[in-house]
């Protein structure tokens, strides 16, 4: 099979959809019969501050080591009360785009008036060449040319139904990993909980400095993929002495599963350690569905009330633009729903905890090779007891 044909009802992350053509190693079929691929991401440990996303050359394309042309300077974050509809940048990019019949022609991520023209040829949709296990592994050859400390290897799928998108690599996880690498002192020796960890990429990066990372999600097949990725990158976590524990955490359930017969359940010791020592919570790219967003924030609040220490939640989200027939306009409803929850948390007054929300300017150095776009955002939620 030379090329992959994706069905219309499948979802692909932009990390693999909009890239130059690459040879992708298919390593196995997962429990759902989906092809699993192996990709490697370059860690720019020795890059200086010129990789800042707000400077020229701060945006990188995904591939083992290939770079993409710059896609514009970093943008400042809007105030908490503003949503998609009031974003001037968006309106400038789509206001006058019509097709030859006079109909509105909408790009998924409109280019703003201030964006420079791309320095290279336009991006092509990927038509990956699939390599089976019996064929040569190009990633192994490239890994030999680079230090193993400069590579993170991730097993993932490339096309799944919406309910399985956690098995793919998303840019929000790469942005969150970038922030962890930039703020290593903040994570040093901490106990960290990641909600909706997906392939486990951010958890693995966190474990290069943290003491313990609880990498959580739902589904035995997905959690097994997390476990494999942690084993693939044990050379990174061993250097920092961090431990990654893969556990099931269902946002729709109030309690953690402690049944030893259930795969990836919690031991009593782990539950005690989680509540006694966790001070940082992470979540990346889990805000694409309103019901899941509701469940995530309710879980976040429930956990915050059980933790013995004040904590900080760091959330990564991509503002996705869509043209809807209901509005006859470009909207980003999932993002607006996410922002409404941030406002709700700040207004929450239960007498025990106080939630303070602030945006994180994405101008920190880029230490992983991927395309950092303006629609990627980081938010912090500080949770402290009311004195």
C-alpha cells in the first residue's frame, strides 16, 4: 500500500494532515484494528531564545527534523470576557473573501492582514507512504544520527472517529510540552496530574523534571498506547528521575477506580499520593466538545476540593474556526464554551476555594519542532483556599 485513503467520517490532527509528505512507519494494529504509526519529534534543548514564537523563525513544521516557513508573529491574548465573535483579527481575515459566484469563501484558519506571505511553497495535504515492520525503519536511521536525548518517539494513530481522537498527536499537547520545558523550575520535584493525556506526550515531557506524573485518560486501548510511549521514552524520564504512572480517570465518574481487576486502576497508595502531593494539573486539547468540556471542568473542581495543597491547572486549547449554517458566519463555539467556563470559575464562590484565571502569553521559546500557530492558547487557573 503506497498511500493512505482517509474516509470522510474520520478526524485527523493538523500535525499530520498539513505536513510535507513523509514516510510513516506503521508498527502495529491496535485493539480497534486501527493502524498505529511511530513519529519522532525533535527536542531543541540547545536552542537559544531566538526560537521565541514571537520572533522570525519561531514556528516549526512537524516532521522528524524538518522546519516549516514562519506563519506570523505571536499574538497577545484577549481579555477573559471576549470570545470568538469580537476578535478583530478573525474578522479582518474573512470579511471580504468571496468565491467566483459571490458566496462566502471561508478558510479554516483565515490569514490576518498582518501575516507575512509564506516564505516557501504552500503546505500540501499529506499522502504518507506506509512502511510495514518488515521494511527498513527510517526513524531508526535518523535517531542514530541524533542524540537519543534530542528525540521523543510517539506511537499514535493518524485517522480516527471523533471518539478516538485522543490517539492522535495534537498541537496543543506540543505547546503544553514547550511550556513545561520552558518552566522546568516550576515542575521540578512536583507531583503532576494530566487529564485526558491522549498519547502521553505532555506527561512524558513533564516527567523529565517532575517527581511523579499521573498520566490519565479512559479506554484500555488508549492507556496501553500511553504505556508503550512511556517505555519508548524511558531514556528521557530516567535522566530526571521522574516516574509516570498511567491510570484511568473517567470525568463522568465521581470516584477513582480502585478495583485491582480493572486495567490501569488506582492503588490505595497512589490515591493517597495523588491527593496529598499533587500541585499541578494539566490538560491539552480536550475542549472540542461542550459535554466533555463540562465534564473536564467539573472534574477539575472536584479534584481541587480533594487536594490537600493549593494547585495550578495549566490548560492548552486551540481556537478552531468553523463556518456554520446556523450562524451563517465563522464561529468557534467550542472555544467560546471553554472561555465561558473560565469566567464561571472566577465567579464561583463556595466559601472554600478561590479560582483565579490568567492567560499565558505564548512568546516563550519553542523547544519542540512543530508549527506553533496563533490560534494556540495557554491558560492558568490558580486554586487557593479562601482564608
